[in-house]
C-alpha cells in the first residue's frame, strides 16, 4: 500500500542519515542519493574537496550551513522580530503566549542567504538580496537579470526586549558573533535595559 511504501522510504532515509551522523564510510551511490535530495544546493564531493582549503566562506560550506550568528537586541516593540522576518522570511515569534501578547518571550532563530549581483553596473544596495535558508544557490538579479553569487549564510538570534526577560537575552548572547542594536526612531535612547 501507499502507506507502507512511505514508511519504507522514511526508514531508508533514517538509515542513511544515521550512517552520515556516525561518520561511516559512504559509497558513491549514497553520496549521489544525498545530492539528489538537495538539487538546489551546491554540489559536494569528497573526491574534489580539499579539507585544507575549506573556510567559513567556501561556497560548498555556506550553501548548506550558516557560518555567522547575528543577534537582534533592543527594547520591547522596537522591531527586532520584524527586521528578522524582513531579511529571512521567517516569523520568529512562534509560541501562543508570544502571539497573544505580541512580544518575544523565548529566543527565536532564523537563517538567511545573502546574494550579490555579478554585474558591476548593478549598484549597492540594489545588487544585494536576502532569501530564506532553503533558497536555491543559483539566483538571478531582479534588476538586471545577471547571475547572483552567494556571499553569506547568516543565522539570526532574535532576543526578547522586555527588561524582565534580560536573562533570556543574555543566554542568546552566548551564541552571537555580532549583534544589531535596534532602536525605534520615535523613542529615546538609552532605554531602561
């Protein structure tokens, strides 16, 4: 039946992922199967990959993994979650209590890929585009239809802004490489936090 086939497919995927996690030797067939599941990402091959040449900016790395964590910090209701959603397309406010009260209570996470247009006539900031982490690596510029190059894969840590949730925000700081301090233009600075 259809349900049995789906369960068998899930089981084979789990076994394959278990081999990958355990670091067991993976045949070329299995490598090709893994690549076929993610055709929108840059191809990786153990035969062509030199471990000494891998950096956080290597295209094969940033295609699949965020390499920098950026936190959004600031006072409550100053637009931290809104900025993250605008860049990543992901709503980091996910829990029922957060939605009802319209505030971030727990740390929120979202990833984004940043692309830059190859055409030198395409000027900043129009030459840049951000997409969600799931996006294909082959993007086309909306302004000039030139190919775009993946520049960075970023992970955002959306922190709560309320002063009673300062401990949660400090937990988020532990994984940040950089931070964006957001302050609403119609508010005074500094805020109580």
